[in-house]
């Protein structure tokens, strides 16, 4: 063996505070067949080095200290993205090994060596690759066939060799391991790796020979591993032979190979195949949609299927409930809910011990059946608008009721029968229009078991809403006092329980006082009041739109607006009608024509506006101006709107508007 000192890489550390970093940022490197010297500065110091290790190769580390102590070394990897200590001479770890024991890595990874000691000391670490006739990895597996007798050798403690068997389903194989004269090292074993495939495996020993009996459950490559005990010394290579005998089953022609691409199976369609022999299997692929329940039916074309033929979900389904299999007469049925959108595979398999004297043709069909209950996902609403319950899929009205339950008292505030006109379904939503103002607060929705159904008739399985319904705003976005403390806006609202006639309303500064049957109710900085048992809204601080509509009423008809009419025109404004559009319709109303007459001249029209709107005679210049505009084609609606919004009219009616007024919302 080459003298390690001849090919060493010496890295000197004199009085440096720390010669190598203590993590993966290190620039230190321990080369193959090389040596590194360093210094541990304290019990907490660690020196790290990059390692270049090849998967399947075996390596040996040595570590010595200048004072004769044993430095601790750790080989660190990140297999699968998780940091892991692969090898150490530290007795505190389960994977402890003496540093003189060779070790091999099977994963391609970035590896590091770190060195530590419980006291300051100079140290030397070295690395060499150990001679090995075969790499310790499946990629270097030795092909093993029936009748073969292959020689190899155990080169060191912990050495491994892999053998590959190209097996045929249902065939049996016997593998024999024996030393070439003498005995195998203690702890030597034949093993069947868990990931090698589905097979029946048993072990036996006869004298110094080891045996493995394997019955292949699939037609595929299987791997057998020779293991040696790293704790048992191997002073010199031990020669051995591995031989294999067997009874290879001759399979008949297969319509679809077990590992061939899956057969396409459309939803609502079927696909044909054939079980050709015991252990035969086929796979079918369906493009599924998440949340959909699929039902697969397996039926023999002639007669009945053998009882132990399987129909199973070959693609893992992580949904709940788990896939369900059952018999429907002589048909095997499989149901599962797709937990994601994409391709799923189902398999059909004849048990390897199935009596199958002749091929069995069959069909597999797939249908989508919705058995998933609609799930309540959200709820929103306002004190004066529609309550919206949103579900996970399109829904329809069932039978029973939906109740609004006070979050804190648990009492039912109001309940709506699903047959009522105030309840309707709209896509994924159930919409409830109470028809009156609700008291602000926090609520839950209680849903009868059959009140809400999906389009397949599945009832919701959520009797209570997990999120609360907070009624703290109005339909137009205004805040309901005192639930929000925002800057004063005309849309901010107070809500009182009862009729508008039950209360006397007064204002002191920015405070509104509602004196009713009980204690006075006080609201700060609100623009309007609503009542749970009255349709009217009492306007205290009107919005610009409300003020415009009010003034147009007064201008056109020389009177205060009626509650229903004002509510109607406010609704039209909210849905896009301009002030000029409202004025046009006012001009065409019977009330306007009765007041102004039909076919009046432009001069009479303008004079009447001065009297009805401004309550005075028009000055000559003003009369001439407006008449000239009408003669040039300006519409009478524009002139009416101009009088209504004139500074003179706004000043004249400001006090009346400021006293407050009521209207009845429309729609």
C-alpha cells in the first residue's frame, strides 16, 4: 500500500484562532488518499472538510492526535435533503464504528468530514479508498442466471455485493452462497432488499453454505445482497461463489405486459383486456378531477371471475374515505374520491396461485358519481341586505330551514323556510333576503340536514358554520355604529329595534339620541338610522346623491319628496341613472304635466320654474338666458336640473334637508 505520508496534503496551523470553519462553508478539503493536519482550539471548536466520495465505493478514515488521544470524526451528508451523520467513531451515536472500519456510501450527495475534541490539540486525519472487487451498489450488481456459478471475494469488514436476477413471475429460484475452502466470515448473510419487488423469500443454512429460496411475484429484475458484519474482522480477502438453480415458468403470450403503459379508460366508457395466466395483471389509466367520486366495475365477458382476482387503486389515493371495494353480484366494484386532478391508475390482477386454465377476457368500466356533500365555506351579509352562504360546489334548495343564531346567547334570531321566496340558490351560493333590517352583531347559520343540496342531491354535512357571520355593515358599505370607529361618513348607520314611530329622534352636536320604550339609545357620528320593524330609513346627514334627489323633487313638484318615491329614485341613481335622466322622467310624469300644463311655451316653462323652485319672479336677464338656451336646443330636463342644483336653491333648502327626512328603500 502506498505510504500515506508520500501523498499527504499538509495544512499548517500555528497560532490561528480557528484554522477551518465549523460548517459547510468551509474551504478545507480532505482529498482521496490524502492527509490533513489541523488544530482544535477548544472543546467547542469543529473543523470541517469537503469529501469527494463515490457511491458504492468503500473508504477508510484514520484520525490521530499529537497527545495520543482519539479525535472524534463525523461524516455528514444530506441524503433526501435532511442532514444526517452517516459514519462516526463517537460512541454516543447508534451508527458508531471504529475509524479503522471501511465504510461505503450508496447515495450521491455532498459529504463533509468534521473533527472535534474535548480539549485543544493538534490532529491528523487521512482518507483512502479500500480495494473492492465489486462496488457496493445495485448499479454494479452481478448478473445471476439459472445454472450460473459466480466467484467473487469479501474484501473487508462490512463489504457488500449485489446480484441481479431477471426473474419470471411464478418461477422459483434457489441461490447458494459458499466460501472457497474454509468458512465465510461470521455474520455473513444473503438478504433480499425491501425495495427489490414482490416475492416470497425464505432462508436456510446447510453446513457452511447459505441458501435463499425466492418465488417471483412479478416479471422483473430482483436484487439479492451479500452482507458482512462490519464488527467482524476480515484480515485477508475471502473468496466465495454464488450459484443459482431454479424452475423457470414459461408464461403464455400476454395481451398487455405487466409493466406496459396503462390502458386508457375514459370516464363513462370501458376498456377490454384479458387475464392470460396466474399472476397476470393489467393497469388502466383515467384522467380524474379532484373531488369527484369514481366507480370502476370489473366484469368477466363470459361467466364469473375467479374469486381471488383483484381490482385495486394502483395510484395512491390520500383522500378520506379510503377506496372501497365490494361485490355487486359477479361484478367487482371499486370506488374512490380523487384527491387531485390528474391521471389515476387502477389495476386488475390474478393471484399467482389462481386456478386459471384458460385466459379470462374481461371489461373495466368507469363512471363518475358525485357522492360528496357540499361544504359550507363562507358567509357574508349586511344589516339591510342579502345574506350569502357560499358552498364548495353548485347547490340547490332542499327542505327544512336555515336559522340565524346569535353567537353568544345561542338563541335563534330568525329562521327561513327553504320554500320561501326570500331564499334562492345562485350557483354555489344560497341567498337570503330577510326583507327587513337585522340588528347588528355576530351570528352563526344553522342549516337543517336536507336544507341545502348539491345538484346530485347530496345534503350538506355542515349543520353549523365554522366562520361567524358578522353583521356590522350596511349593503352600501357604511359602517354600523358602534361596531366601527371610522371617520364620520353619511353612510355610517345606527340600527334600533322597533318601528320608526316608536322613537323620538333628536340631535345634540354629532350625537343622535333615539328615545323609545326603554333607555335612550345614543349614536355618535352617524348619517342615518335604520329600524328593524320599519322599512323607512331616517336620513340625518344626506349623501350628495340623496341631497340631489331631494332637491329635484322640490324643484319639479314644489313639495317634499314622498318616502317611496325618493327611495325609488335613489335606487335608480345607484344603478347608473344621472340627475338629467331623473329630470327627464319627472318632466314626463302626470304630476308635472298637471302642474305645468301640456305644450307650454319656453317662456312660460322658465317663469314657472322661477316661481316653483326659487319662489320668486325671474329677473329679465335670467329669463332671457334660460329661454335662449332652450331655443338653442338645451333640453328642459337640463334646465330643470340646473335650477335644482343652483346655489340659490341649495341655500334655500339647506335648512329643510338638515332637519332630516325619511325614505323607503326600493328593491
